[in-house]
């Protein structure tokens, strides 16, 4: 489970960097660097959050991981962040995410 936690944390950090830090205009170099530093700093918390919302099924030769990740829901304020569903196959220490779905958090 530790290997998967590390893998998931790296994937979440890469996603946050790609989706959020990359959106900052290139002339704001200091802000971009701060964004990258914040993602690195929050990676252990992201890993823990991810694992709290993950179910694992063990089989003889492989494991399946299913995660329903919900970050925050500000429904009463009219703001809802996306939710994510991940399904990953683990075989011989390798991880293959074969399904990723994005949805809306329920208000």
C-alpha cells in the first residue's frame, strides 16, 4: 500500500502542477515558483487524503485500487469543486491507472 501511496502522491502533484501552476502567466516567475513549492510541500497531505478515500482489493497476482476523491464542497455558497474517480491496477510493483472520471461535487 505504501508504494501506491507514493505513486498516487506523485501523480497528484504532477496533476496540480500541470493544471494550476501552468495556468499562471509566465511573466509571474516568482508566483510560479511559489506554486511549485506549495505543491511539493502539500504532497504528503495530498497522499494522505487520497489514501483515506481509496479502497483496495487484493487478488493473488494483482491488486485493484478505486478512489473517489472529493477535495472540498462549498455547496451552500454555490461553489463546488470537481470530484474525481480513479481506478488503478497494480501488478508486480507497477501501477496502471485505467480509468479517470471527473464530476461535480453534490451541493
